[in-house]
């Protein structure tokens, strides 16, 4: 393995370790950060008519929204059903954005999700230290959140 390959392997290992040792709150913010990165990349690619790049990013964003949807505990709080409805709407909107190559649908998802990303970051800063030490049960490495 050359030096560049070795450095990349070390970086990948560091990112995997960071994910595996992250608190549930940190994992959630990492997912949202990656989701917003995917959407920004998709928007840029759609504007440039780079449809395969846009599609790849929209598909990855859909995978993250699916992960957020299936891990949402709708019995945990009163607003969970509303969040679930939003995730379902965003999922359908991302599909439409991809199929119809519609940058406005991508932008709509960004407008809907950015305030949530910010709110989760703020909430994660308020999590007690004990809760931050809990392990997250679902593997997320395949979502590429690092």
C-alpha cells in the first residue's frame, strides 16, 4: 500500500472509530450533517445538469431519511408522529426530485430539514454526560456519515 493509500486507510479507521464511539445524540447530528451535505451536493449537481451525481446524492439522502424514519420511536414523545409524517413527505419529495430532475424539490427538502438539523445540534449540546455515554444499537457505517 502506498503512502496515500495508507493515509486514507488510517482516516477511514479513524472515522469508523468515531462513529462506533459516538453517543446517540452525536450520531443523530452526524446523520443530519451528512444528509444536508448530500442535499447540497445534489442541488449543485442538478443545477449543473450532472444527473448521475445528483441521483447518487439524492439516493444517499433517501437512505439517511429511511434510517431516521425506522429508528424514530413514535411512542417517546407527542411530536414524534409529526416528525414521522415529515420524514415520509421528505422521502417522497426526494424520489420526485430524482425522477423528475427537479432542483426545486431538492431545495424544498433543504428548507424543511435545515431547521431540524440546527435544533438537533442545539439539543445534543444539552444532553447530560451520562446519556452521551450510551451506545447506539443500530450500525450506521453503511450510510457514510463520517
